[in-house]
């Protein structure tokens, strides 16, 4: 049982480190500790929850916190299974400060109870990322970029470990953009497997490299702590609450991620697309203005009839599934060969950019991952650029590419060829990825798309941001929303881009929606602060507090610590009112569809639809502020 939170603070400038201890009770996990540390100095923190190494399935996430370079605010991102090996370091959290003089790999090892060995070793990134080839060139296959760096770190330092170890790494996108993530994978025979795991959102790859000079981290050790492993005791908690043993409850709760017989598919990709129908988002959200029949027809032909069909045949039927590295019955990682498939990246770099074919989606998702981008942000951003190309608001020369997209409108969709047109759009995506990395044409996203778009407006008088669906934070912060057609994804929350908001598809008056977002933040933090994977939320939201109650007798203290962390996060809420016309369209089209397609007769809904019809700008402003009121009145600091 862990009684103190051990934080190893490492100065990347010198490699010096020091260990600090915080009693459990003062802080409970990587999020409330992260909020505390972030308030003290600029740092990137990564660590595990109190139940890492325990028998709870999903309890081994490696949780990253710090100031996000693209969101421009405090952020939380986490990586599946990567906490299991981290736990063997015998510490709870690493807090990285300072900056290495040259790009480096951080090596952490703890053998036989000795102190953690800490080394900061320089690395030649261009040689590793591009295999000695031309800097900035975009290979179409192979393990380049973040994959190559991951392999390099494992090959160079792996021999020094006598036990399990793991690594995470950034790709070239971390050097020149603000939205690069961090790639890891469980090991097989000492080498990285094909089961990628990501701390994707929030730009922590960019932060680690640009702010701290660290491009990869390798870690492992032999410390065996007394983690909670008493299955009999856990079963008794679960039987009291659910009349089911832990394993049975968990198996039932994770059906969607494994295989759902209702839809004859599994994983987020399979189940989300199987039940999407007329809620399909494609071609930079243009489908939101199509008729329901047009969207359904697109879904039936290109998604159910092709994109999803391929996935079911190639991945589900062959049972190509794995875990993120920890023992877990959900086996949520669905793959084909080296391509691991989740809904959000294969949606954002899929239908959103006009790709409905697995081969085309594999090409661009792999390129995005190797470059080290957060694939959801990249997909949203490229869909916007492709929309601008298609409308002629920017030229191929402006963006350093040779073609424009082959997209379609509702009535013309029958002519869209699932394979050929997807392949064409994928080639354009590949060119655009190269353009972002090489800053071709007028493209320069080093300070984010809002700053770049402002410059274009100043120089050309064109307001290109109106076609970009994103949430804005502070002066430069931005985030591509989660891929659901519902106003919650554009809520004015202090952290956006992950599930710290209500993304249900029912209509809630905006003030209630704000309240629901605030409640979801607290529930998600209960899991993130315990390092628990949210795919186990059907029991995790309440059982983490119960487990802390049983083991530490500190249930109320835990819930209170989470509430305080939530209100502290919200106290820095710098959400900016929707800047883009496309954001307003997402909300107003959702409201209309609720009434016209779902048959929702709620008078509040009718009132908001009428308001949007009469004066869209005024209605949207009121709607946004109503949400914000609902958020703030439920996330007050009560101390
Ligand atoms: S559901 Fe998936 S990501 Fe979560 S713990 Fe299980 S295998 Fe890992």
C-alpha cells in the first residue's frame, strides 16, 4: 500500500534530481499533484495513480499534466498501460523542469532498491527520425519518426535493464508545431509491438521537446511494492455494490470495447460507426447541412458498406485485438498488421477529410503517427485546409501542394468512389503533412492555426477561421473537438478535446448542459487521478473512491481533493466565445436535427431553434454564456 506520493523532480538542464514526498491525503494522484506542481513552476509531469500494479483492470495509465502548448492552459493527457512498468521505479510521479542543452533521451532505471538512475543523453534527432534521409521528407511506410526514436531508445538503453522497461517518444511534429503527442507501445521480446498507445491530446510531445529538450523517455525498474492485489476483498466490494464479482462486472462493462453482439463488431471504431447513421460527420462537417436522407445514404454506402465492412472483415472477424500492455479483458486495441484502429483518429483522418477506405486511412494515420502529431487535431486542421482549397479561398501553391480535394455534396454523393476518391484525398493529406513539417507555401503553424489565420486576414483580408471547427482558449489556444455531433464538444470548459464534458446526443438546455459538463469533469477526474482507464468507467467512477475508502479510510477526502482540483482547473478557465461560423453551425444544426429527425418536442429546444433562426449571432452568444454559467455555478471553489 502506497502511503506517500513520491515525486522525482528532474532538472533536464543538469540531470540533477531530488525526491519529494507528499502524504496520501494531502494529494491523491497525478492530477491533483499535477495541478499543485504546475502552480509552482513550468513543468511536465507524468505518473501513476495509487492503484497502479493492483488487480483493478485499467489502473495502469501513465498520466501527463502541465501547461499545454496548443490549448494554452493546464491539461491532462494519459497513455494506456504505460504506468505498469513505471510503477516498478518505486515512485509515483516524475516532474520534469529545466531544458537540456541538446535534444536528449531521458533514461530512468532503478535496480534492486538502489536510487533511481537518471541520465540525460543527447540524441541526433534528424538522423534517427529520418533514418539519415533528407530532413523533412515524408516516407510512406516503415518505422520512421516517432517509431524510429522509440526503437532507438529501446535498442540503445534496453540492455541496461534486468527487468521490464518501456519508452515513449516524440516525432518531428514536436519540433515545429504545438500539437505533437507522445507515442509508446508495450514491448514484445524487447522490441516495441505494433499496439501503439498515445498521450495524444494537449501537445505534450511538443512541450517535452521544446520546453525541456527531451525527445524520448525510457524507464523501468525492479521495485516490487505491496500493491493492492487481494481479489477476495475487491470482490466483496463489488458484490456489495453490484451483486457481481469484479471480473464479471468489468467484463460486462467493457462489452463495447471488446465485441458487442448487438452490432456484431467491437472497439470504438466498430461500435461508433455501426450506430452512427444520420449523425455522420464528413468533409469538414459539411454533412451537417445535408438532409438526413443524404447523410444516411452516405453512411450506408461508404461507411457501413465499405469503411466499416473492411474493418469488420479484416480486424473483427480475425480477432485482431490486444491490450495496451496491462491485463485487461476489454482488449480494446483493434488492429490490422501494424495499423491500430480507434474511432477518433480514423474519423478525423477518415471521413472528416473525405477518406472512406481502410488502405487510404491507414496510409495517412500512419504518417500522422510517425510524424508524431495528435491525429484528431491534425484531421480537424487538414479538413479545414482542404475545405479552403475546395472553395478556392486558398490555392494549392499557398499550401505547397499539387491538388485539391475530391469531395462531394449531398445530392452528388453517388459519384464518390470509396476507393479511388479516398486514395486521391489521402495523397493530398500526405502532401499537406509534408507542408506543415516543411512550412511550405504560406503554411506556418508553429504558433498554432489561430495566429496563422490572423496573419492571413491581415495580409489578404480573408477570414479563413470561419470554416474551422475548434474551441478557443485565451489568445492562441485551440483544440479540435471530439468527433461527435453535439454541442458539448464545443463547451466553454477549462480543458477541452477530451471527455471532460457531456457528449450525449440528447438535448439539454445550455445551462443544464454546462452543469452536466461540470459533473462529467469531476467524474472523469476521479478516474484520471486514480490512473484508471475511462473504458472501465461503468464501475470506475464510483469504485475508485470506494477503494480509497476501504484501503485508506479517506473517501470523503478523495472526493473533496477531486472537487478542489476541478475548481482549481476551472479557476484558470480562459475559454473564448466561438470564433468560427462553423462552430455556430454545428450547434444550430444539432438543435434542428433533434427536433426534425429525433422528434424532440421539448419547448426549450423549440425556443432555442427560434432564437437561432431570428438572430444566430445573438442566440449563439446567449447559448455559450448559459453553458458557461452552468459550468461555473457547479465548479465553484467551496473552500
Ligand atoms: S480498455 Fe484498452 S486502453 Fe483501457 S486498460 Fe483495457 S486494454 Fe488498456
